[in-house]
C-alpha cells in the first residue's frame, strides 16, 4: 500500500513538472515580447535605457535555460513572479482573487450535484412515461448551450423580464444566484449522464432482483441499494469536472462582472500578461493532479471491492 | 465483437470533453437495457435525426451561399432602422447599427462552421499521427507520447486555448488553431487505443506473416480499421469546437468586428439585453440548434457502426 501511494505521488509530481514545462515552453520560451509591448507605449514616455533597465529587472533578455531553472525554482517556493499589467506579485493577486472563485465554484458544484440528482431521480421514478425521455435528453441539451449565452439569457429573463434577481448592485449572496446557476447547468450534464447510466446498470444486478423479490418498493431499492453504487463512479471524473468548473468560472465572472480567478485570466489574456496566465495554468494543473490523486487513493477506501486489486485502479 | 465490447470501446470518460462521456451512454443503454430492440432489422424513422440533418443542411447552405437566403447586407446598416424588434421586414430584428440580424446570422455561419472544421481537422490529423505512432511503435515512444497526452489533458481546455491565443495573438485563424490544439490529446488517446487493439488482431498478424512491411501493413490494415470509431468522435468534436470558438469569439479573441461570427454577435448584443432581447437570444438559439444537431448526428454515426 505504501509503495502504491509513493508511486502515485511520484507520478503526480512528474505530470505537474511536465505541465509546468509545457506552459513555460508555450508562454515564455516562444518569441513575443510582452515587456516591450507594454513599455514601448508612448504614454509611459520611457527612454530606451529605462526600458532596458525594466527588461533586465524582468530578466526578459536572459537565455531560455537559466530562465527556466530560475522560474521553476521560484514556482516551487510559491513565487510566481510579477504581473506586468498590475505591477504586483502574482501570488498576491491570486491570494486576493482565489476565495471568491472558490466560493463561486463550490456553490456551483453543489448546485450541479443537486441538479444531476434531480434529473436522475425524476427519470427513474415510475409514472413518468413520456416525461422520462424528455428528462433523459436534458443533459445532452445542457452541454450544447454556450455557457456565456446561458448567463446572458438568465440575466435577461430573471433580472430584466421578471425582475426577480437584481443585477445592478445586488446583495453579496443575491448576486451569486445567477452565476452559480450558469456554471451549474453545464457541469450537471456529465454528472447526470454518468448517474443515469450507472443506475440503469446497477438495476440489472442480481442483488436488486433479490431486494425486489423480498418486497422492496422501487423507491426503496433506488435509495438503499442503487444510490451508493451509482454515485461512486462520478468521482472518477472529478478532475475533469474541476476543469469544466474553472472554465465556467472564467466565462461567468466575465459575463457577470465578478472579481476572481476567471476575470484575472481574462485580463491576463487581454494584456498578454504571461506570468499571470502561467501561474493560473500551473495551479489549475496542480489542482487537477491533486484531485485525481485524492480520488485514486480514496476510491479503494470507499469501494472495498477494489482493495484486493489495487493495481487495477487507474 | 459482442455488444458489451462495443460499449467499452466507446467509453472515453477521461477525455476533457463532457460530450465524449455522453457518447458512451447509448452504448451502455444498448448493452444493459434493450438487447431485444437492438436486434430489430427494420430501421425506424427517427424524426429527431431527420430534423438534425435538416438543420445542418440549412447551416451548410448558409455558409456556402448566404446570398440565397437574404437580400440585406451583413455589414452595412440601414439608416433609420436601428434596434427594430422582429417584424415582417426584419424577422429577427435589427441591431444598433441598423443591420438585419437574420442576415448577420446567415453570413456568420461560414465563420463559425469553417473555424470549427479547421479546428477539428487540426486535432484529427495531429492526434491521429501521434496516436498511430504511439500505438504502432510502442515501447518508450508510446510511453513518452502518452505521458505528454496525460499532461495536456491535465490542463483545462479553456486555459490551454487561451495560452495558445496569448502566444499567437487574436484572430479567426488563431482561435481555430487554439481550439484544435486542445483536442489533439483526446484524439491521440482514442486513436492509440484503437491501434493497439487492431494490431493484436489476426488479420494484421497474417499481413505481417505474408511479408507485408511495417508501413504497408500500417497504411493498408491498421489505419483504416482504427479510424472507424474516430469518425463518430470527430463529428462530436465539431459540436464542441463550435461551442469553444463561440466562447473565444464572445471573449473577443476570435474574429474582429464587424465579422458576424455567432459568439461575437452575442457579445455585441449583450449591451442591449434590457431593450433588445432578440440580439442575444437569436444567435444563441441558432448556435444551440446547430450543436445539438451535430451531436445527434454523431450519436447516430456511433450507433450505426456497432
């Protein structure tokens, strides 16, 4: 077991290092000069020597390999460099913006889970005939809707048409209702799909027939016997869902004008602020790797059947 | 091949794209719920599928010959016709510059669709090349390529495409490249798994045994047989590429105004949500319909292959 954990952690670190390297190659080693783009702007009125000084401060002229070693050393100690646009440390920017995004994403994740369960339960309760096929087609509709458009339509319908939720100067929690819903809808789709498929699969197992034969009602079987077996596999896509959540946050924060990692990302792209984007890319890759690692290690604990064949868990 | 195997083959749950997981669903349904239905020999008429083909045909015609569908100009506005609600004259209304929204949607199809196609072609070719190399050579080459694929999958697709956008700059072509780049990893993974399973089959062994060279067997036997399940996946990717491109367009990283790209249309209409609802509603509905249709068709392709 200990060996398994060590090798999994080692693999995770390797993926993380490779993610850093890819983002470094994409963002910093390639030609293109964000320092020049920003400071050549005549508004700043800088002389050639001053620009050269700034470039030296940002180490923009150094050769690639020492820069790489330097940057990776800094990243390990939590120093992500300086934002060109804001002129402050990227780590400070991240620390300032992370809490609001985590709150948004966490609420959205919870809402998505609730939505997915509602879809799964409704389509599995008897007496829904035609409605059942409609409910089962909801997830494929949900993934076909552009997130940003969904956000705008929600504003249009709930804020401007029915005036239910204010968008101009909303309360702290009131302002989160529509953004959370916007992210939750596309995230709930894959969850619901997996739930629906697993429920169908588990319902064919012998122990379900046994429970039925003993006289259990459909709802009882679903809740007592099927639910646990159907929920666990959702964990396997937790890492991917996290990526979707982050993408949803980028779009939603832009649409609703919220502060957070998403709007930080958008600004970083607008101003070619490479250091900020690289930090965000590496941190999200780290989160993805960490989530997958946690799921891998937790899965045998949650599903004792897997303990005997640990090597098969991937 | 048994039905169950077919289901397994199409599961691609670890792909970054939720659409891939959905393509897995019908396979499981066939395997678990309705084995009797799958045996029926007459093809039932599927109104949903016909409708999907119909929508796609119209979207393609919009892209190929927009002039047939509208007589207005997509870029030049009409004086005195600003922000008109949908009517007989402009049946999806007009925007702030007096341009007919329906006309802009029709002319925008070519940008949204060719962009998505270009992106998918990039992903398909690069991904297939990587997958075939990894799957056929094996050994450390396979190991390295698949590790890189793992890493690419660990970065959220949107962030990956934004990194490419920062690198290349804004624009229609660059947005398409960025979106295409994000799908390389999923294509490579799928193709590799197919190649690995095809390589183990008897006819490939027989081809080698009767004196075929490595490349000839690869080209004649392994590649064509590996690509069948890739077709449905490719169709699926077109839908997600349309979505991703419209997102980049909405954020302002795609085609510059006054290009009538669908995402950009929604972004422009956003300033008038309180007064002119049709400016955001119509382009979004068109995009959703097209993406739904693409997904429906790809689902049908996937089913037909089994």
